[in-house]
């Protein structure tokens, strides 16, 4: 097939460049003004159909690739083999289609092809396909909108859940901190009471020690002897108090400790907000 350029095909053979104004569908070539006139007068081409070159260029590129002549034998197509559904030249018939019975003239095969039932069916099918494509495209666009709206709703729900969890964790923390301070205050109160008792006992012992010193310095032996019983009782009482402290929990070193709830640990390791899925 001659290349669909703007130059006249006949003139190009004469090494002359002139723009094509028409396209001969029979010759499959472009023609300038002068060649068009000669083409319309010549016996061999006066019956050829021509179209404006601008209209020819409007044809789809893949349709322009179809040649109207046999590329193998360089002859015009004249016959159409209905069995193989291909156009043939005279040599094609002799070489490849001798046994074919469904052979008709190409002119008969293409007669009224533009208004044929086959063309109408093609056009109707294309209309139906176009409608279905539009329907599918609309559906997909609606799905995009639905996905966006669903995503926004899920996002709100996730944030709402996060706020609920935060509020619950804040309450748990507040309650635990309250318990922590309460326990500390309680233990501090016990320690302070014990310190007060110890301080009192220390003063009593110090006073007892001073009394003994005074008695030994200023009292007679009889007075010392008589007061020793009372002093022994006081010392015994204070020593018994000390022993009770040693036997109790007061001398054991203690501190505050904290054990995390396993459910909280699961939140940090195993529990997720949920799972996003596609629902049909």
C-alpha cells in the first residue's frame, strides 16, 4: 500500500512533489489537482471512487493499513472466498482456492456492505458494549465514593474507640495512683507512729539513765537497793518493748512494689484495634 502522505503518488513517481487533494480508493493512492483531472478522464480510472484527502486522513490508522491489492501477487482483489473469509486475486484462486466452492465476485460481496445486517449487528453490539462499559464505569466510580465514605466512617470509629480506651486507661491510672498514694500514706502513718513511740522510749531510757547516775551519786546504799526493784521493772518493760519490735515486722526492710495486670500486657502485645475487610 502506498504511504498515506500529503504528496501526490503519481507525481512522486516523476520525482515531483505536489500535495494530494483526493484519495483514490481503487488505486489506493493520493492525487494532486492535475492528476485528479487526468484520473477522472482516463478510460481505466474514470469509474474509480475518490474521496477528499482530508476525509481519508480521518480514517483510523489501523484501517489505513488494509491494502486493496494482493501483496503476494501485486494484483487487484477480484474474488472473495467465503470459506476462508479472505479477498483473493486471480492468482490466489489458482494457487490456493481451486477446491473452494463458496467463491463470489468481490463486488458482490461488498455490495451494500455499509448497510448490511452484519454491519448493523456490529454497530448494535458496539452500542450495547458502550452502554455496559458506562454502567460498569459508573459502578466503579460509585464504589470509589463508597470506599471513601466507608473509610471515613471506620476512621471515626477507630478514633472513637481510641478515645474510649484512653479514657478507660486514664481512669485505671487514676485509681491505681490513688491506691498507691493511699498505701504510702497508710505505711507512712504506721512508721511515724512507731518513730513517735521510739522517741518516747528513748527519752524514758535517757531519763532512767540519768536517775541511776543521780541515785548512785547522792542516794545511800539502802535507797539504791530499795529503788533497784523499780528500776529493774522499768528496764524489763522497755526491753520487752524492744523485743516485740524485733520479733515483729518493724525491723524488716519493706518497699512499695507494682505488678502489672496481664490484661494490660495483652493490650500492648496481642490485642489490636480490629481488622479491615472487604465485604461483598
